[in-house]
């Protein structure tokens, strides 16, 4: 299994605190040592960092922790391999371009039979994971349904919800997907979220001794949502997404569809 | 204008020496300070690093220099912006997936009118450069011609040579493109290359005081080709690619087609 972390914010925000907590589980406080990756959107472009090495002992992860990169949309993943060897092409998040946007996808779970049964369209996996296969399948279905981004966000969201429900039939399918503005989060077993806004307080990581006073780092207008397989902090109330539900965030706020 | 650097080798090789020389020109010894990027293939997967900051003063570039990542195929670029703002989505190399391989592209030159005249297929630019536009155009043409990778490398090489000749009509088109195994290098004004093999000697960078004794870093069987806009070393004989010519390397060796 693996663990996921995503961030959606209404202003470019440093994800260092959450990434530091997550990456410690990449062989330090937990067993997800088979590689890791993170994508930071900066406007339409992306910074991506990944490594098949354990995250808690990766030079690239150390750089990411101190890089100070600010972003409104972040997706990250630490891997414990089941399907697919420990190789860089099997690290999440996976990235593809659709409609002139980079789409990214990170997955936690196993989808038995999905590679055989879900026929691919124009997007093909580079590695051998079931996760990359289902991402390519979803994008193929989305691009077949809409030549260009549909004017209605609702239509797209409903299609993604429908595809997620189909994936759920194959097993465990917790995922985070983004097109740069939206984060689509599907929960089939465990996926938590928390939204922080004024008045901001102090938070303490679960996995190592690190505390941050968000009131010193933010303005009153900031809205920042963190999504994670398991809560990253103590002393805060995280919400569990209902099983089988797709949630969507943009600028830190949930979107209805 | 910009500068390009590529490496093709028959064994995974550290590109640190060449990258160190190139990145110094990103605001240090030369004016290409509007961002940089590098893609290292590791098998089918890629490590990519990019930054809109000047390369000679980038924390991410400093990490790349000491990372010790070994690769058989590398493409790198330092940018001096003309078309397209200084933003991360406009940094080269650009990356797209085709036939289950990551294709990368870096370009030096300006192609006037290309964005208007070259109609895109299924690949779309994320940023605003003419370079990304022509990469998307080429991949669109390649994917329209071949649903899957053709058995004959010759057919694909001839199509890429034909597309390159069409691009040449729009202005200056020096580029490096790779699908992980091959590097396609087109020269319309300046692009140099050098192949190093046994007996290996000592080389000295042009742009800063750094010398390497390749005989201490290699075995007798190693073949390593470096391609660069301007020669990166003194005391070695670099070759200029003929104007209008496409050259192809695999495992460090030139390929005929």
C-alpha cells in the first residue's frame, strides 16, 4: 500500500510542513520505502521531484523540504510496491498533458484485474503499475468524451465520479488527481482532509517533533486544505471522506457538482 | 537564444561534468539566465529538474550537480527568453508520453509564424513558447503516421528528418529530442558533438576551472557522446553538425537511416 498527500490553497503556499510529515513515513516512521514523488503546480507549469529511494533518506527529498516552493496545488505520494518493481517509472504522481494542462495522479490501493479489463485509449503507461494503467484509462475516457475542456465543470466532475465508481469495483481505489486548478479526491477505504483558515492556530506533526504556528505564516484570507491517507498532525480534527465518494477542491474550498 | 546539451552513452554515465559547464552559462559566463531544465532517463522512467531561476544560482541546479544520477540518455537546456515569459511552463525540455515512452524536446532558435501555420493534433502546449508548439506539432504528426512504434526505425527517422526540414523553413531550429533510447539532433545553425571512447583522456571545461580524467571514470567499453550548442571543453576536437542535417545517436553511437 501507499500513502497520499495533496494540498489545495487559494494563495501559493509552502507545503513543507505536510511534506516533511509524509516523507518521514517513507521508511522512517512507516514502511512506504519504495520510492516517492511530488508535483507542485506553479501556474500552469509543474515542478516535479521523484526518487525510487526511500523518502526519509533521499537527497532530493531533503532539497524539497527546504526549497520553499509555493504552490496552490500539490500532489505527493510515498510508495510501498505491490504491483510493479521499484523503478522510477513506477513512482507516483504520474503526469500526462490533456487539453494543454498537465494532469497528475497518485493512487493508494490495489485494483485486481484492472489492467486486463480496462482497455486503453490514446494514453499509455510507461511503467508497470495498475495505478498508471487506470490513470491512462481515465484520461483516455475523459478525452474521448470531450475534445476540449467542457464549459461545464459539472459534466467533467460527473464523468470522473462515474469512472471512479467503476474503478472501485476492482478493489481499493483511493486517489488524488489534478489538472492544476482542481483536486479530485476519491476515497474507497481511507482518505482524510482538513481545511485551515483564520483564526489559524498551531499544529504539531505526528511523525516527528515539528510544530508550526500557521498564524505567523498566513493572512486572514488564506484557505488551505490538506488531504492525506492518514492525518499528519496531532491536536487537529481531520475528516474522513465517505467510502465511495469523490470530493473536489479548488482554491482550498470544496466544490459541489 | 538558448543553449542545448545532450548525452547518449552505452552505459549509465554521470553527466555532472557537462551539466556543470552548461549551467555556468545560465547567467554566469553567458546570458542564458531565464530558466533551465534537465531530463535524465533511467530505463523507461525520467528524473526531471527545472527552474525558472538562472541556472548558475539555482539551488535545484546545485543539487543536480552533486546528485550522481547516472543515465544513458540526458537532455538539458538553458534559456534566454524571446517567445514566452519567464515561467516554469516555458522551461525546456518539454515532456510528453507517446507509445508508452516519455519523449523530451529542447530547442534553440526562433520559428517565426510556426505557431500560426502548424496545426496541432492531439498534443497541446501548456506554455506559450514556439518551441513547445513545434514539439507538440511533431508528436502529433508522428502519432498520426504511426499508431504504434513502427518496426522499422528507418521509417520513423525519415519522418522526423522530413518534419525537421519543414521546421527549418520557419527560421532557426536546432533541437534535441529523445524517446529514451534515441537522441535526434537537428542543426540549422550551430550544434556540436564529440564522442569519447577508449583510450580516454583528460578534459577541461571552458566555463570554469574543472578538469576530469575520464580514464579514471570509465571502462574500455564505454562510449559516450555529448552534443552541445557550443563546445563545453578546451583541448578536445568537437564536430559541427552540417546545417539542415538530422543526426541520431543510440548508446553513444551515431545511427544511419
